[in-house]
C-alpha cells in the first residue's frame, strides 16, 4: 500500500500565476481533504471531496478550487497566486464512514 | 467557532515521560486526534479517541480526555530522541455520516535532550 501520494513535491510560481496540485488517496479510501499549512502554523482546512463533489469547504476564497476523479484522486487548483499562498499543501484521505484522515507528504508551494 | 489550543514548546530528557496538553472549544467534537510532524514531512496519525472514551493506550502512548474541561493530553512514555517532532492536536465533529474537517492546534514542538 503506497499510502497517500502527492505531486509535485516542490513548486515555485510567481504572483498571478495558476497552480495545480495532485493527490492520490490511500487504497480503499474514497474521501479526500486538502489543507494549507503556513510556516509555524497548524494545517487549515480548505475543502473535502466525496463522490466527486465538494462536501465541505473551509474559509478560503474562490481562487481555491478542486476536483475529484472517478478513481478518487483529486486536484487542488489555485488561481491568481498571492505571496501569502506560499505554504505546504497537504492532502488527506479517509474512508467515508470512518474518522481517521491519513496525510500525504505535502507539496511545498513558493510564490515569488 | 472551533478553536484548539496547545502550548508551543516542551523539552524533556531522554527516558522521561512527555505530556503534551491541548484544549478545545467545540462541544460537538466527536473525534480527537494526535498527529506527529517531523521536519519537512507530512502528518503522521499517532492515535485518536472518541469523545465517549476517557482514556486510550497504545504502546508508549496514552491519551486522556476530560470532556467536562474539554482537555486532551498525550503522554509518551520513555521518550526517545526519535520522538523529537511537532505534535498536533486536532478535533473533528464527525457525525458518522462521513469525514469532516479537522481543526488543528498550532502544534507543540517536543525537544528530547539526550
């Protein structure tokens, strides 16, 4: 079992650009959540996908959007990047009816 | 709104016990979690406890939950240098119909002195 995988590992973008981050959930998991972790902070919930729909959303602007595919993998898209979007983006997967969320290694996004 | 508070730093000697504390405000919290994050890495789920439990033990880890005071603690017995990391407390209002958002504290940095 490969666990939760994310790509890319690191990414450098400039202000105003758009970025897409990818996540493959742990085998047997059908729910994917995305979190943003700024330096020195705890992760902040962005949104959660289940059955290819956004089930719940945190306090993030519409510049943050996502998608879940039929194989349960997911993408996080961020448009019009700001310097403040620089962070570690974490994907977590879970089985729909259980509480444990398992995290991937994250994608480190740097916005210059 | 939900809030999770943790002390930011803890330093212990190798072989001693570590106790990391956490308080939360959301009385509807159903699941409470402890995650470990090593430098440059993602979060590793250590253990979790349901809100209808008072204690859970898993090898060197003991979780205590005081629902009345909304206080959660993680005790690590015989702390080792490999336990040095940031420990996050998190809560979730999982209703049983699916997994919902985790609300995290800012993390406690545990330093183990050899």
